[in-house]
């Protein structure tokens, strides 16, 4: 069995998938929390202009907008 660290790209990708699953089940607050963590980690590890970082930033903005519109 191979164990990956918290900073491994596969771990970040899995966290992104979990956030999408939370969103799909209506757990927007939990999804936002995971996307915030992912964005912070991806900015630190990959840089602010990396496509994965931009994906995290975009998805977080979409969810925040969704939450604002639902209030």
C-alpha cells in the first residue's frame, strides 16, 4: 500500500473530488471549506497561475456566489 502526503497532487485532486461530492449532495458549506483548503494548498505548492489553482479559485467563486444567491 502506498501512502501519499497531504501535499501530494493526488491528495489535492481527491480533496477536490470530495468537495464536488459535498456540493452534489447540497452540503455547500462543507464544499466551500474543502475548496478553500485546496486553493490555499495549490497556491502554495503549484503557484497562483497553475491550471489546478485556477480551477480551485473558479469553483470556490461559483459556490460562494451560489450561497449568496440562495440567501
